[in-house]
């Protein structure tokens, strides 16, 4: 019985040591998980901040894209007006040339 008791006491001591080791390991793991949760929370906050920045930039992009489309439309209208003005200038030059030709012809008749 003494031998059995001695063996059981030794086993109990070893079991206690193993239990303390496991408890210590679990405590460290729990602390690590707390840090990890904190890190995850921090990362989630950063992600939300980045999402807000992306949303803001997206709105700015859409606004600038809309402005660019408006400016493109105005440029097309201006090019069309320029073409019309060039046509009017060409017509005016032709009419002026014709008027000058008529004037020269009339002038030539009176110079004789």
C-alpha cells in the first residue's frame, strides 16, 4: 500500500505540474487572443476608415467625371460654332470679292 501511495503521490505531483503548465499555456493563449481581438478591432476601424475614403474619392471621381462630360459637350458645341463662323467668314470673303469685282468693273466703265 505504501508503494501504491508513493506512486500515486508521484503521479499526482506530475499531474499537478502538467495542469499548471497547461493553465499557463491557456493563460498565454487567452492573452494572445485578447491581443488578436484588439488587433482585429483596430484593423476593422482602419478598414472602415479606408472604405470611407474610397467612398469619398468615388464621389469626387463621379463629380469630376460629370464635369468632364459637360466640358466635352461645351467643346463640341464650340467646335460646331467655330465651323459655322468659318463658313460665314468664307461666304463673306466670297461676297466681298464679288463686290470688289463689280466695283472694279463699274470703276473701269467710268474711267474711260
